[in-house]
């Protein structure tokens, strides 16, 4: 075994994370599309919770419901 590592293996190791992230496709969508979709879903959930907590919950409490 030589003291020098294989240059191809070294280059492949450095390139592997970029290729996997850049080329990741799930169900035909790129990774950036999934991030956009999940960010939008998270924002909708946050807005829904805000509306529930600030408007619906106090309104139901005033009407005598839990």
C-alpha cells in the first residue's frame, strides 16, 4: 500500500456531497422545490396556529366553550 491516496477517490469524496444535493430528485421534484413546498406548508401551519390562538380561542372562551 502506498502512502499517497488515489487522486480519483479524493476528488470523488470532495464532489459527492455536491452531486447528491444538487442532483437529488424525489418524485420528479428537485431538492429546492421540496424546500419551497415544505417552507410554504410550514408558513400555512404557523398562520393557522396564530389565527386559532389570537382569534378563535378567545372567541370560543367568550361564548363559554372550551
